[in-house]
């Protein structure tokens, strides 16, 4: 194991990201947004994607599902490494997953690229990644905006955000009714950090360990850049057929907030979750961050996906079919079950 400079416990807040403050702001934002709602709106602010029906009186009518997101300070790693095409793939895949958990198939995508001074070569690389991921996910890159803002962004800095729209029939949208205690929680593996927790991860790699993006890390078997720029996985190919077949009751994309904050978003009142942390293999990068940063386990669980990028809620009658369908690609694992109550409870500790 690589040796850290210090052992003071790190938290996401100490690295500059306060999830609780974001939650407090969201509570106020919800009030403002709700005042604008029209009859077509089907979801509250805070869902993975916003749902708008084109036919309010048709229970099987078309519903548009839209989402907007970014890739956080993963951008800083890309800029340090001079690798800009993977960021576009991250952005599209993240947005695809956010509407997938509501049952939607992506239709089109738009991007917003802001920079101090436009570097055409960098811009082309970013858009190449967007196009590659849009093509893989079957959605059109419909357009976007590029903004030059000298004096606002430092030289070499840029930010990128994505906006996606998909569609689903209203009677096939997730979450569906019937989620109950005893339903299985099937975890799908992540490809690493995906697009969350980078402020804390960067402090571990670049401050505590004094590494560069080109440093080879024996514990990981690759360089810092290769690890931290691993592309956020799209779950569309594996999950959408299961949604269309009715085998999935609900799904959660495990992003910022980890399992504790994201899974409850798709569970009904009176239903919580029990998670077995030793039921899946945790990628080495998370073990390194935990040990080097002396990060408390509750903080790890609420900051990172810890190796589970999506969770499917599946009834007992459909469980074998779901696990069989997932087996040829990246097998799903039963990581827990729904239970009475509220929130997420971890049964036992991970042995590291």
C-alpha cells in the first residue's frame, strides 16, 4: 500500500463539497419550481429525471423524461492529463443512466461547453466523446452551446454540462407499484468512481500521496489518470430490456450521495433497504482512498458508489430471469433486500 503524508480523517465536506448544504438548498429550490408546474408535470424536483406527459388524460400516453448534469471535478483530472474525449462519454452515460432509472429510452442530447478562451482542438475532443457515447446509446447529439468567457475561467479551464431527453410510455415508467419488503436489490458493478467524489479523491492522490496523473500506482495496476478517468458506465444495454419486459420494479443510479441517498429516492413510504456490504467486490481504488485518507466508513458510503453503479429492485418471481439476463455481460449481484421502515441500513461491515 502506498504511504500517505498524514492521517487526519478526510471527509467530502473538508474537500470542499457539502452534501447536506446541497440538500438544504434543494428544499428551497423545490418550492420555487413547484410554483411553475403545469398539468403535464408528473414528478417532484429531486427525481433522477423530470417527467412530463404529452397526454395528461392518457394512462398509456408518451412521457418525456429530461435530466441535466455535469461531471464535477473529474474535469480537473482530464485537464491535468490532457485527455478530453472521455469526459464527453462520462457526461452522456451519466445522463442516460439518470433517465433509464425511470424507464426512459434516450432520444436526444445537448451540451454546454464554457471556457475562458476556446481551444478548438480541446473542444473537438470533448464533442468527439459526446458523439461516441450518443451513438452507442442510440440518441442524437442535437446541438448545444459553446461560451467563451475570458476573465471568468482561467487559461486551460473549461466546464461542460449535458441535457438529455428520453421517452417512456406512462404505464411502463419506473418506479412501478408493488415495491415491498422482501424484494431483492440487485447491484450492477461500476467501472470506478464514475463521476462523483473527485474532490476527495483528488486530495488523496495529488495532496496526500503527492502523485501526478502519470504516476503508476501498484495497488491499482495502472496510472492515476487511467484510474480516475475510467469511463462512467452506461447501463442502458443491459437494463432497458429488463425494464421493457416488466422484470424491474424500480432502479436507482448510484451517484453523489452513494447508496444511502440515492436508493431511498425510488422506494415508497414505509419501505427501506438492508444492504450487505460484503456481498460485492469493491474496486481497489476505494480501498486506497479509505486507508490513505483515513475516511470514515459512513463518509465513504455517502460519497462514492463503492463499486455499485446501479441498483435494481426485483421481485422474487423475476429474480432468476434478471440474474440470468445480466450474466453474459457484467453479472448482477444480490446486495440486499427491501425491508420495512425507511432509509438504508448496512448489515455487517466490509472486511478490507
